[in-house]
C-alpha cells in the first residue's frame, strides 16, 4: 500500500459511482479512491485505464515546462548479469521494472501549462457610479479603462501593508474579505461582479462595541482562518486573539454581523515575547515568536503542547508566513529567502530550499497558499510575482503570472513592491478562487491546472 494521499476533481473519466461516471471531488488513500476531499466513507469504482492507475498510485503528473525526465530503471537493470539466477520470478521482476518505466514515460508526456493566469475573473477597485463612488468587483473585460484608482482613495485604511483573509460564506452566496492594517479591522461582504459591502470595522479587540471594553489593536502582523474561526496575531499587544465569526459568514442578524472574541493568549500565558505569525488547523493554533525563533503549537484553548525552535536557521532566514496543509496535517514555514520548513504534528522538520533562478534582484517571498481543487498545487507570492508550483515537485515553478497593463490600470505606477497578500476560498468547484491583493487593487482569479500533452 502507498502512504501517498491526494485529492482532485474528476470529470467522469476516472471513476464510477453507482454504475455511472463520477463527476466531483475524490481523494486517494492507500491506493483506494473515495468521494470528497478528506473523508474515506464512500469508495469509488475504478475504470480500467492508465489515468486511473496513476491517480491511485504514489506517482504524480508533475512535470514542469522544459523539465527533462529520467526513467526509474536503466538498461543495466534489465540485462541478466553473470551468475544471476534466471527463473520466472526474475523475469517477473524485470517486467515490473519495465512497467514502472512505462508509467514514467506516460507521465512525462503531460507537461504543466505555464500560460498563467488561467482566468482573471474580476478586479476589485474604486469605480465612479451615477450616484456615488463605490468599491466594486468588475468583470475582467472592463479592465482597460482609465478609471482605476488606488483602494486607499475609497478607504484610507487600506494600504500596501494591509493583511487579508478571504473566507467562504457558510450558508449564503456571499464571501467575506477581512482587511487588517496595523491597528484596525475592516470586514467586507463580497458577491462576484457586485459591490463590496462594509459589514463593520473596528480598532478594538472586542469588535468595536464599547460595552465590550476598550483594548485597542496595537500592531496586527498576521491573520489566519479555519472554519468559522479567525485568528489575529498582534505583535504590539504580545497577544493572539481567537474569534468566532459565524455571524459574519452566515449573515445572521441574531448572531450579529461582528466578530465575537472567544479566546486569547498573551505573552505570560503563551510563553512567547513577540508573536509575529499565526496559522490554524481544526485542533491546533500555530504561532511564530520572532524573539525566540520558535514555532509554538497550542490546542484551541491555547494550552501549549509542542514547539519547534531553530535560532540558527531563523536568524539567517526570516520566517514570513505560516500555512497549514490539511491533507498531511503539516505546517509549512516560509522564509523570506525561499526556504520551506515542513513540520509534522510532532514538530519534526523537513527543510527545503526552493530554486531562486527565476527570482530577480530585490524580490523576496511573502506567502504560500495551497490549492483547494488539487492537493498537488500551491502558490508562492513574492513582492513582485505570483508563482504556481507542484507540492510534489516544489523546487522549481510551473510558471509565474502575467500582470498586464490593462489589469493594473493606467493610474498605477509600478514600484517594484507591487504584490502584498493573497487568499483562497474553500470551494466545491473545479477551480481555485484566489483573491490577490496587489497593484493597489484586488485581483480575483479562477485558476485550474492545465497540461500540454503530446498524447492525444
């Protein structure tokens, strides 16, 4: 059995369910495919084709553009050597090796397309309307206008240093965009090709309601969300705050369209000094302390139960992002100089140095996010580019995004520090719904992974 786990989207050619072509999400565990992304409750039937075999194996379609490929076995593995015992088992072994090389060759015939982005859906920007100036999402076909202005024109609190969290509505067609600058939160309700509606804003830790207290945010350095929970890392207050945001996500007036503070931890309780980054899973809150060069593991009640410290590494390579990878229950720590430190539940590390051959002078890493439509896809944001990568082949990139003059607008003058943050929705569609904050606008993409094939 393989210990590889995967999920992806089937369009009818891979699996069957109750005798018909299965269309929808599947996940693979121990070489068996199931419906959905993460649960193994309903097994799928297999079609007898090479795509199905590879999908259920520990192999990936992960060849990069211009990348050479090698076979697992060479000619010497097939030639009988002197004194080698020859029988049926030895022939079977060589046939299995030949089949492995066949799978290598077949996979190599599919090369990931570097023509990015796949689909620019909309641009969030300030737009003059017949009765006011409003914050809107407009279709990409309208991008070539001269009316693009910086988002700070609409709201001075939206700056290049703002952080974002992009969260899917639970029971409504609306999504939520949380924007945080150093000392305040702004919450917008989104609908594609419509206006951004300001739900509330706050400079107070307890949602801005005077009866809840008057503790102000000091320096919001990081945001993270998981399910109906939002986590805010405040370096100046040496605290991490946990919020229940169900009322906002469900647009529920009874619950209130605001964040409800459910828990928090400060430096005394959490044993940190300068909390800088935060990430979360269903049962763990991860906090990076830049003073002690330590990633702390807390349960949802902020009880410390594990940690990873590496002063030698983090002194030289500054962590800039924590991202949780649900499929393998791993935490990815991204450093400014393109290292990935992959931590498991026991805080045991694997350290990977990504290639910098595509990186230009003055370009540094900002953030990574994982695809919600393909478990082998991730995105790397820098201050200058957005790169698409394979998780299983992460050293180099599939390609980087093209930001056209029309997309950025005539009113914007590139500075070389043009991309600020990125978020992604958890959806049931065969695309990644990405919100990129850059060029003083929000750029919304529906992204899929395409392959250029020499097999037809």
